[in-house]
């Protein structure tokens, strides 16, 4: 349903994104994209971001453009896929060229970095929301799954946790229209411009026994892995990786365990593969930290520096959870 | 980002849609779907329907579920693809089990009919809108394109035109909450439950020189084909196919030329292939009508029964057209 005005709008703001990848037989501007695929696994995912639900109304448009693609690339990374193509559906209250210019700049910059081609889309008038479908390819016969964790495996996470949740608090507490600087700006950047762990995802293929991306909070997302694997785990709370800004701005355990939107990867790894993580740190330039151990006993537990063990509730963010 | 409540919701209402196709390595409930593809062309498209923009707020939920998938399957048909997988992103003001039950029933019935698997999705809270991505596979190396019409080709259309536009008028004019019957019910059904021309699309592969689906109106959509092909056409206005209900309810040329939402296919066909259309009528059970001729002179013209020729404006529906 790309009409004259719509097609022109897409052409104007997203030109160049369609031709940057071989194999796009037919991209934006026709009814459907035609993509030449190799024999192999295709990965597809779809996420919608709605104003005031997934992002504050005053988010910079570049950040929104980046973020909506990043959350999808993160989903692809979590199954070990290399991103290839994307479709963008934009619902906008009005046609605002400046907004679109900035939105598309953020989208483009990230897409370019990973060689992702925009191959289709749709723009409509309505309350602001952005929906992206991303398609990727997985080497080999199996992607990373949620259900493969085994007792004895280590629990690992990329990067640092809690930054985005703390960043959101600082963003909401700031004087209106004031630009953030220093630590708060770093933390808000983690919220607005999450870096999908694409290299880590593909590097974990054939190594990790299970994986998920941390979008709803470590406790919630890890619990999904444990449930699907029929196992439990104990986390070493002192080991949860914190950024310097997070420490300086006094982030706490609540942010680390229940803060969503970090888009790091949480994965489980058989003990005999632990030394391969040095390779991941080096080649994929990805910090990884061992934060706990998978156990037979179901449920998620935490142990503090003093050796005290407590049960952890999943308790992440869930739009349609009862009572929320 | 399918959380506990979301996953349960998807499981509940869309269970059975994920497993009905071979090759779904990983479907709904994980971060991304993993699909085993043959070497070949993959077709992907994406359409979002927003309340009060694309459908009236009082549309039956079953009809909305059908329609949002149908418009995407129609896009796939327009490139000659056989539909395979779909991703559904639902934004809902509230969690209404009855609404979801009915919506998913409509979606499912159509998906089942074409063996389409739902392999991913997302539900969020917000103003009602529904976004679907559909993926399909195209036999051979080329899909149907918009740019291949040549002077001398016939202009053809499947089914009948204008029904959906007339149906919308009758729906809007009815007494509130009154069920339609007879002709108006038939015409509203064409609006709410368009039948994607899947069989026709695949049958036209290698035959039609260009194709598009009629979503914004014949004049607008055909003009896109003509523009991209660098040609023009003259339509025989008397030949435009009308349903009996359309005639009885006094539909006019405005509906036939500018009414959107019919989701018929409009295509151009080299003269030497005209006799193959008998086969399409028979094997794909698709009525097809020759409605005009492609010419070198750019632009779209109509000729009436008396031989009078007039220029036709594209003038279809376009959400972001200037002044609309």
C-alpha cells in the first residue's frame, strides 16, 4: 500500500538502504520485496514500539530510529542470526519532514553499520508507533535457543546491566528540555541507542547451550531460559557487571535484575567451553561476564557476598501481565 | 519481547498456527523465528492497519483478523509469491479476551486456507493497530514486477471492481448496529473479507508483463504500473467488471476507477498470451477480464461506449498526499 505520496516519502528518507545488499531483487516501492536466499536458516522477528509505552514522547527522533532497529537486531542476535533485511512500518500523526529526516538518519546509521537493507514498508497516519520486521540468516542447521541450558553450565551476560533502566529514571527526572551530560547522558544513551550484540550472537552459535536478549530485565529473561530448559540457577549478585556511570549514579540491584531495555545477551555455556570466551572478548570485542551457575533445582536464586541465598522473582516488565 | 503474559496470550489465541508448516525451526515464543528455506526467491511485505484510518472502529474483529492478513497475502500475490510465513504485531488498548478470540479466528481461518504459519509477533498496549509481515516464496528467478508493461499488451483485472468502496458507503450509511443483508452485506463482505488472489498471482508468473494489486483504486494502481513501465493505456470503461450487487446498488464509475480495497490483481499481458487466460479461469477459478490496452503515449485514458476518450486522473487514496 505504498501510494504516490508514501512512495515519495520512503524514497526520500530511506533511499540507498534498499540497494546496499546483493540479492535484493525487488525492494521498497513494490508490493513485496524479493530476496535471493542461500539454502539455510532464515531468521525473522518483529517488534513494535508505541509512544509513551516503549519510549517517552520527547525521545530524539534519531534515537527512536536507532532503537526500533536495534531491538530487532538484538532479537536476531539472540538466535545467532546475521541480520540481512528489514521492513519498516511507520504510523505517524502527521507528515513532519524534519522528524522523518532525523528518524531515518538514526535508522540508517545503524542499518549501514550491519549491512542491513530496508526492503519494504508502509507508512500510515495515526498515533505514533513504529513497527520493524528484521530478517537474518543463520549459519548451520541450528540457531541459539532458549531451551538448551543444562545443570553445571555457567550463566553469562555480555556488557553491563541496569544502565538503561537507570538512564530512564534520570531522563524522566531531568528539567524539561535540558540536555543531559556526563554519566546521565551515558546512561540515557544506553536506553536510547542500545547496541545490538550481533557479533556476540553469531560467535555464540555452536557454543552457548541457550541464549536470550535482555529486554525485560535479567531476572525475567533468564527465567524464561530456565523454564524452557527445565532447570534453575543461582546468580552471584556481586558479579553482575556494572558500568562506571552506573556505580557513580548509584544504580542498585533493582536496576541490575529488573531493569529492561539493556539488550545485552544472557546465555548459558557448558563449563568446558569457558576458555573460548577469551576469544569472544578479543574477536567480537564483547565484554562477557560469568554471573552464575545453572542447577537442577528449578527457580532463580541470588547469593550475596556474605553467602546469603534468596529467591529472585522474575518480575520484569510485561505489558499484559495481570494487574500491571 | 514476548513476555510471560504476552507469550501466554499468543499461545492461547494463535496456538496451532506455528506448527502447521514444515521448516519452522523456531516459531512464536522465541526472539526470532528460524525458517528453513529452499534456494530461491523470498518475498516479504508488511502492512499496518490503524483504527479509523484503514477500518471503521465497529468492524467485526473476525473481519479485521481476516483483512490484515488478506492485504498482505494480496501483496505477495502481486509479485507471484506463494505465501509461507507471517509475523503479527498487535497494539491493543486493553486485553479483551473476547475481541482476541474473534480476531484470531478470522486470522486463523484465512491462514489455514493458504497453509500460512504464524512464526513471530509482538503485542503491546496502545491505540488499536495491527501490523502484519508476510513472507512467501517465488518459483523461478523473477517475480511479477510493476515495470514490465509494453505497448500492445492487454490490461486485465481479476474479479470485479468497486465493490469494497460501495460496501463502505453502505456500511457507513446503515442504522447503527444494524446487520446488513442482501446486496449491502455482500458488498461490505468484499470490504471486510477481501479474498487475496494467491492462485492467480502464481499462475501469472512468467505470463503477465506487469502486475499490481488494486488497493488504492484501479486508476491509481494501474497508473503506478504505467509510470514504472514508461507507457500509457486506454481503458474501455464499459468493460470494467461489475458484480450483480454492485449494479443493483447503483455503483458508478467513481467506485470502479477510484474505489480502493478490492485487492484484485491488475496486470498487463502480451497479446500472444491471451488464450492462456482460459486456463487461469479454469484452474485458478479466477474470473479475469480484459479492460484495455497499453499504449506508447503516457497517461491513463478511458473510452466510453460512444467512443469518447477522456483523460483519467490517478486520484486514488493516499494517506500522505498533499491536501488530503
